C-alpha cells in the first residue's frame, strides 16, 4: 500500500472568487504555519477556498469530514494485521504531518475530544505528533499546516471546541458571497445565463431571511448551481428550483410554500 | 470472493406506474449525477421507483437499509483476516463508487452521523471516496450516483439529516398514488378484479384519514396487494383485510374496530 | 461444521388445539409466502402453533428469541477465524433463507433496529438477503417464510416495530383458549383428570381478571400444566398451585394472597 | 482443556436444616425437570439449599453469579483462538445442558436480557439450547435442570424478570430460619455454645426489625456464624459482633449505634 | 512470563503505628480467612496497614486500585495470543487465590458489578474461583484472604457495595490517628522535629473541621509528611504548606484563604 | 521499534520567564520526587514551564494530552500482535517510570477514572507501577516524577480529580504573567517591538476582564504572540488581532464587537 502524498495535490486551478482579503490573510498565516479555523455557514465555499489555497501553494491537501464516531486512530493511524504480523499504517493526520501536506478537518466540532486533543502538540511551537501506540515522535514537516472548519450558527452547547483548543488557532470568518459575486459563480459553475443566475441568487437571498424563522440555513450557493444546471438541461425553473432548492432544504409544508412563493416572484407563476 | 457488480443489475422491467413527472426529473438529475433524496411515506413505492429507474438506466442498483447500528465500515469496507493476512473487502458504497452503480440508502435518517458524513466527498464536485483505513482515494466511476430516502412524517427531532448533508442533494416528493392508479396497481400485483381492488383502495383511503389521529401511517399499497392476493386465494374479504391490513397496522382495539368498520362499509357485514 | 437444515424438522405432530380459523389463514399466508406477525400474550401458544404449522408443512423451523443485545450478525452470520483464515458461517436467518426453512423470531420487539431492518429486503417482493460483509446476495429459497411474534399488551413506547416494518407483514391475533379447550390442553399435557384441570383453568381465569390491576399478566396455560403435573405427581393442589402458579407470577404479597384465595375457592381450604 | 462435569459434583453432605417442605417440593419439581426460581433475602441459605439438593440428587451443580456485564457468550460459550484456528469452548450453561448438571444462576435479575432470553428454549418442553454461533442445536441431557434465584425485596423497577420468563418457572419462597433452627446452625457452623448462638440470633432478629427503616437487609445467618467463630477464637463478643455484624452491614453511625445497643442488650455492656 | 508470587512479599517492616486493637482483630479474622472490609477516609493509613499485616504474616500482598473501567478479566485473567495460539494468563485475583497471597482491592466501590460479583464464590465457605473462560475451578490456597477497602464518607448512592456482597465480609473502621500518634508519624516519615510536626498536625486538625463545609476531605497524614519533608529541605513553612497541603486540596479561593489562616495561626505571619 | 527515552530530552533552553518562586519550589518538590499538580488557565505557560524544568534538570519529558477516550492501556502499554505472537509495548507512563523521565499529563481532569487511578501506586511511597496485563511490577526509576495539570476555572462538577488522587500531589498555581513580563515574552517570541507588544498585552488584559461575562477565557499569551508575528509579517494590527485573537476566541458577535473596541482603543480606528 503506497501512501503517496502527491495523490493529494490539486492539479487544476479550482474556481474561486475571493470576497475580501481572505487569501492574503491566509497566506500570511501559512507563512507562520499558524493553525487556522475557517468559520462560516454550510455551502458558502470553505472547502473550495482550501482547495484554491492548496493549489496556489502547490501543497497536498488532505481533507477529513469529522464526525462523532471518528476515533483518534482514524486520524493518527493504526496497526493492521499482515502476513508478517502487525504493520503500522499512518492515518491522514500523520501522513500530512510526516510529508508536509495541509490537513483540513471539516466540521471539527463534530469530532470527539480525543480527536481534537490529539492535535494539540501539533498546534503549538512543538509541532510534534506523538504516535503513542507506535512509540514514535513525529516532528511535523516544515510545510505542514493544520486547518479546521466549523459552522458557528450550528453547534449545540454540547458541541463546541474547548477553549484550550481554540486559543491555538487563528480564525477567518466566511459568509455567502454578495449577490454579484454569487451570480458570477452560478453562471460559471452551472452554465446558465446572467439573468437566470441573478434570479436564483435572489431566491436564495430571500430564503436566507428565513434563517432561524423556520429554516435552519438559507439556500446555499451549491444548491443554486444544482438548480441552474437542471435549467440548462431543459427542466423548467419551477421544477428545477423544487428539486434542487426547496424540497431538499425543508420538510415543512408551510416553509416550502413560502419558498415556492419566492420562486414564483422571480420566475413568474 | 468475486464482487461482481453485474449481480446488481435488474433484468426484468419492474412494474411501476408514474404518478407525475418524477421519472423525467430523476433522469435529468442522473444526467448531472446530482445526489438525490426520495421523500415519502412507507410503502408508497420509493424502492420500486428506484428499481424501475435502475432498470431503465441499465445500471446496477445497490440498496442498503440504514439503521442506527450501521457503521462507516459497513458502507465503505473493511479488512478481513485471510490466510495471507488482512485483505480489504469493499463495502457496498465503495463497490458502487468504484464500478459505477447507483447506491440507494433506504431510510438514511436512521443511520448514525459517521455514515452520513462519509458520503459528503462523494456528493460534491470532488466525487471522491477516501478509504482512510486503506489509504486509497477512489474517484467515483462516471456512472455512479447516490440516492437516499426517508419518510418526512416520521423522523424525530433527534433523527434528521444535517443541514450540511441535505444541501448536497436534490429531492423528489413521493405520495400514495391516486385512487385509479392505486387500483390498477392492486389489480396488476394481486390478481384480483377491478371492483375488489377499488374497494380495497377505498378502505386504505379511509385509513389514511386516521393518520395522526391514532394511526401512525395509513394502510399502504403493499398491504392492499397482500389482502387482494389472499382474496384471490379464496380467503373471505373480511378475513383477508384483517390478516393483511387491520391487524398488522395497529394494536389499538378501538382503531382496529374503526378499520373493521371501513371494511364492512365496503364489503358488507 | 455441518449446517444441516433438516435438524430443524419437527418429527412428531405437536399437540395443538386450533381455536378458530388460524391454521387455514396461516396456510393461505404461507402459500403467498407472506411474512407473518403472531400477536398475543405470554404462554398462549404462539410457539406451539408455529411448531404445529412447521410439522404440518413439513418445513424446518428455526426459532430465535430476540433480545436487545442481539446484533445483525447474530441473525445473518459472521466470519470466524479458522486455520485457513476467516471462514463465513451462516446465521440462522441466512440458513433459513438459503435452504428454505421457516424462520421464527420470537418477541421481535425486543430486538434492536439493525435486526428488524435487516429483514426488510426479505419481506417485500425482492425476497433477497444481502450479506454485506460477505458481498453475497441471497435470493430466498421458494420455501422460506419469515414469522415474527410479539405481545401487544407489553411493549413500551420505546419498543415497537417501526411502521415501515409492520406494513410488510400479515398478522394473526392469539388469545388464551376458551375454558373447555384450555381444560382439554391441561388434561392432555399434564395427565390430571377433567375436574382438576377445570379447577386450574378456573383459577387462571380469575387471575386474568387481575391483569393490569396488580398482575402484569394472568396465569398462562403453561403454568396450569406445570401445576397439574405436580398434582399428578402427588403434590397437594395448594402446594402445587403455590409452586407453579402463584409464587412465580408475582412477588407482591397482597396479590399472592388474592391468588391463594382463588386456589382455596376451587380446591377448598 | 478438559471440561469434566464431575468436578462439579458435591462430595460431602452439606449441612442444611430444612425449614418446611422445601426439599420434597423441589424433588417433585426436579422429577418434572421444571425450571425453578428460589426467592428470598441475602444470606438465608438459597445457595446452601442448592448444594444440599445437588448432593442429595448426586448431580453436578454449576453455579454462576449473574451480573449486568455478563453476556450471552459467558453462559453459552465462545470460540477461542488456538494453534489450529478457532475452537469452541462450552460455557457453563452449555456444559450443564450437554452433560446433565443442575445449572444455578444466582441473582438472575442482575443479568441483562440477552442472558435471560437465552434460557427460554431450555425452559419449555423443547428443552433445547441453540448455539447460534456454532450452528449446533443441543437437546438438553435428561438430568439437566435450570434453577435461578433472586431477592424479591431488592430489585428495582428496572431490574425484574420479564413476565414471559417468570411464567416458565416454578418458585419456592425462602426466609431466614426460625430462632431455634438458626441457633442450631450457628452452633454447628461456628463452634460456639447454645447460649452464645441464641444471643447472636437474638441480635439478628432485632436487626431484621430495622429492615426498611435504615437497614437495607437484616443481619444474615452467615454473619452470625462469622461472629460466633471469632468469639470461639477468643475475641470478645462486642469486638466480634462489631467486626462481623454491625460494621459490615452499614456505614450509618446512628444505625451502628442502634445495633451496638442490641449487642449490649444481649451480652452486657 | 514468570508469575512469581514471591515478588509480592514485603521485605522490610513498614512503619505502622497501631491506633487500637486493629492488628489483633485482623489477625483473628485472618485465622478464619474471613474476607475483610477496611473502611476509612483517604490517606488515613489503610494501605499502610495492609502492608504491615502482610509483612507480619509473611504473605505476599497483591494490591489493585479498583476503577469503573476495570473488567472481570482484569481481575481473573485472560487469554493472550501467543506463537502457539492463545495462552491463559492469570489475573491478580487468580494469582492470589492460586498461590496463597492476600488480595487487596483498594476503593472497591469504584468497581463495576461484574468485578464485585466475581469475588462471591471466594468469600463464602466454598472458597472457589470459577475461571469460566478457561473452564477451570480454582480452590483457593489455604493462605489466601480477600481484603477490600472503601471510604464511607464518599461513595454516592449509585456507588455502594451490594448488600449481598457486604454480608460476606467482616469490617474494621479506620480513622485519622490522634494528634500525638499522628505527630510521631510525621516526625518519623518526614524528618522534621516534634514542634513542627505538632504544628502541621494542628493545621490538619483544623482543616478536618471544614469537612462537609467546603472541603470534601480534611488534610491527610500523607500531606503533612509532604509538607514536613519540604520544610526539612529548607522551604519556608508557608510555602511548604501551600505547595503540599492547601493548594492540592481545593481550588476554592475562600477555602484556601481559610486554610492559609490556619497556617498563619500556627507558624506566624 | 526502539523506545529511546533520550528522544524526549529537550536540547535547547526553552524561553521561560519565572513569575515568582515557582522554579525553586518545583526543584524542591523534584528532590523529594513529590508528584505535582500545575493549576492555571489555558495558555498561561504551564507546558512551557515543564519544558524549562525538564531542560534544567536534563531529564526526558514525556507529555500526554489527556482526554476522556484515553484508556489505561494508552498510558501503561499493551500487547501488539507480531510475527512471533503478542509482544508487549510500554506505554508512555511505563516508559517514563522504567527509564526515569518526567511524565506530564496535561489536562488530567479530562481523563477517565481508570487513567487517574492507575497512577496511584506511583504517587505514594511504593513508587510502583503494576502492569497487570503483563504480570510485571515496575519499581519506578529514581529520576521518575509524575506531573499533572488542569485548569481550575474549567472543569465541571462531573470532571474533577478524586480527593484520594489530589491528596497524593503537591500543587503550584499559575497565572498569566504581569504586563511587563508578558510584554517581554511577546517581544521575544513574535519579534515585534515593545510598543506593539504593550498594546497587545493591554488588549489581552481588557479581554480577561470579560472572563465569566461572555468570554470563557481571556486572550492568552500565545494568541498575543500569534498576532505579533502577523504584524511583523506586514499584516495590519486590526487584521492581525482579528485573525489571531478576537475571531478564534468567540463566535458571539457582541463579544467580538467589544473585543474589536479594545483593539481600536489601542491601535486607533
């Protein structure tokens, strides 16, 4: 089993529209190898941002979606039984620390404490990763950086990063792009024209006003791209918005009706 | 152990009565390989719909009934001990992603978070499945599509898809077919005549009015087919409706009496 | 390890007294291979009924008492380590589906969700059992039928079959037999005469009036047979009723006194 | 590893003082191989009774103290890895069923459901024990009997035998022996004279009056024997009663003072 | 792996100051091999007492600190995989029972039920330890004795020995030694003079008055020895008492101030 | 796998600014090998202090971040399967005790009881570590010392050291350094000049006043160093303070605004 770190390099420039100084700030943080938190709502582009950064830096990017059943071994590695006995297999975090990738832990607040605590010695000036089970002490590769993300409008009281974890990181806030930028993104990614993209963005903007008033989240850029692609494929705007935007986002019939009203307002009855 | 993806091909056309534009919409979503949610009550035909679609597309269909004890490994695969040491065995999701099947996760809200989070990288434009334990990064086969289903009248507050999962999917709503279509289905599937089928559909329709008022769900199409088949086998309509419809659906004596009343109303005392 | 399905054949006709049309109805359900639920109180004869049916059909009967610690692997099978590596061993459900037995899951509401969900694809017209861990798709033997049982007066709100499970089954209600039939059963099974059997049945009938008023369940037919057998062995009716009926059924001293009163009423002081 | 059932034979007659017809009743139950429940407070002699019965019947006695961490495998057996692969090892219940011992499950209400449900097919007229993991169906040896015990003043609402379990058993109530018998036992077992034994029994009797009023249980016969043995060894009655009776039974200083008062009342200040 | 029981012999006489007849009483209990409970607050010398007893009896002493994650296997032993397959390794309790050591389970109320129940057959006149997983029945060595300890002011309602466990034991109460004895101990163990030892004991005595009024426990003898040793090493009494007594015992600033006041009262400002 | 204890030696003198007599007091505690607790808020320098002490003593330092999923085996060691069967691998605590390192358990209150109880025999005058699973009794190396840390303003009622654990330790309180010292640290570690360092310290000081009034913790020294390093890299003070101080520390928009106000107060608008 070859653990080839270059498989995690991003070959083609990902499409990313900067919305402020976030690229420059991140570059400065990377120069200091400061561990970073990306905060922002679902589907606003945090993962795409990291792909863009990794491409720009020409560093491999190892991404993990955190979840509450993930164990420390899922990050760090484990012994697996082989014909010659147990053989150690690096986990993704170890791989990144050993060979100098950016390790991106998506939705880190979902992880259990043993996952978040395991990253502590990598996030202070020691920059080490003790593989207790293997008895090895890894000094992180100079190129290694740790990045985590979460959605601040989201996590419950029981799910939050420990203060002693937070204080090890710098942080960047992400938001949905403004209307013009988001419209550009929808055009570029779905292939629809400007006018349809603008209408979709308008509907999303209305939906985001319902956040916290029946909707947990507004319609994301990703959903707009889905709807646009269906429209370009010949599906009617109403059917496309239903399939890609209003039906996935909620099961509440009243809220669906309100969202359908936004669709009618933009695309006619 | 040959993991022959073609074993999952559906040879014969499944009997399916479209109730709206759902087939065309799904075909458009499949052309975009958009991940899809099928929403609708128990027994309304979501699974049959997927079998029909898979047959129409001539793609293998791998179905999994989700449950809260299912682990990420049950989806993705695991190492099993062999004479030559540990050997990797693809799980059903990996199989589908690797060889280009449609993977259908039935009642996905039953699954734990680690199951639903594992599908994230397969449901955005990366279309990858990282096999962390194996150190392999699968790029999904161009034919692969992920479809999940759930019953929106059902799930509790503690069981819902995360918003960051929902926003990755398109969605189609399913309902019980209207009386004429449902009657056709009952005739076709159970072998009873039109009049008996219409009476059974009438009883089901009454029962669906009790939903939320003592019945968790109304009588499903599947139960009508069961009852019809018993009647064709010579069982009296009252006994057949009791065995196949009113006794399985509830333990509440009052509700059973109400349902028996519907049976009497249609089939006489 | 020979998994000989014929070991599950029932050689001798079990003693069973039909109490209505339940045998004919079940036979019709079996002809359709309809999955069946048997509902009824503890000790009223559901297990005996299944043994009688299996003997009548000359099909092997594989019985499992469900419990909340039972895993899907306990039903479906697992890999076990052998000299040649891991070897698959069919679980009881797999055995039944593969070789055409009736699989009877006693007290199915005790099982966890992963057990009840595992049976879904066996209970619709697919009649398949995916052995995910083995990568095998079993098409059920034409003789295979699935039967489950539970006690409807029993299960708590947290323990109930999911609606999507119930709707896959036909159902038969079971009750304690009426006095004459029950008296016959007690004579036949315990060897006591008609008069003693009738008295025991009378006591049981009184006890069933206390159900829900201090007694969780009334005295079952099985307990009457126990008491009768002790009386035939020379134990006094009072001591026999104490040992076999009133002491096992409750720890409440007041209820025991009431039950003792019933014994005295029938057998004298 | 020889699993020699005869190691469980009781060679010497255990000292047991019958307190009623319990020996004869049990013998009748054994002739019917009726599963039995022994009910009674801690230390009143249930275990000793079973040892006496097993000696009288000249049958091996396999005793297990149940606890909530005991698994079905702890009862039934498991595969263990050996040089030749996995080898099956019978658990104590399997051993008893296979070779015809009495299996005594002490404090059965402590066990989890999977333990108590596993005994069901052994406790009806099937008298079988399915070893699902091994694919073997054991027909119980004709000498096999199952006996369980619990303390009815003890178990919480969450810990009780299921009604469907209770109804499979006969039951015998056990109490502390009356003063004369208990005094005899204390003399015989501890070696003290009649007068000291009578005083110890008097103290115990007083303590049992505090049951439910500060003491969970009264002082048991076993504790009296301990105290008697210390006195015979030369320890003063006050010190012996403190060490063996009043200090172990409670940590409550007020209750200890009350118990010390009983000691002073019988043995002087 | 040599399991040499003599490694557990205590070579040199431990320093122990008897505070009553506890040594003689324990010796009498040992002659009867009566299982013993040592009750008393943290740091009052229970462990030291057992070391002294073991040295006096010249028996090996095997000590285990119980905790809620300790399993029955941690006590009894387990199979470990070896080049020749699985090999049994005795746990500490088995070791003690087999070869005749005193087994001391410290803070036994912390253990789970399966741990405490496992000791039952060793604590009545059977004196056996069934190794169910190995199929072996150990008859305890004549020298074996079981001793457990707990802190009665400590355990919560959910953590207490079961009554059926307590009644198998004799018990001895332990308290902090009186001032003169404690002062002697502090001199002997820390090397400070009488006056400083007396002052430290005075501070501890004050702190014990705060027990239950802000302090969970008073300052223990062990802490006084720590403080004395620091003072002898040249640290000022205030700094030594802070480091070794008042800072470890509480995080409450008000209580720390009260304790500092006691220090000032004895050692001046 | 070489377990080379010298890999844990700290080669270069870590930068540490003493804030009182803590170094001398710790040295005295080390001379007595007294186990030590370091108490203090996140990021105030406890870990750095231990690195400085270890360098000064020229002893290896083995650090572990405790977490609630850490098992006793993670500390003590385990058997791992090898070509020759199972081979024992020392855990970090065993390594430290065997070869004479300082073992530092960071945030020890996060650990489960079995972790904290395992250290008991190492923290009294026995100074032993029983490896129960290996059957080995380690007498700690004369150089070994155990140090633990926690944040007293932090732990919940459910997470606290047991009193019987606390009483085995000496303790030192740590606080944030005073302004002049902290300013020196920020200059030295980040490379900014005195004036900027003083401003950053001023902002931190303001933020610490919000502790308990919206902020769980104030801004730590580590965050100031991060911000200083960004400023030296050319990032504007506002952007640097946002990225490194105010965004990571809280998600609350009102608190962020208050913190931004502090930044403006020191660096201008």
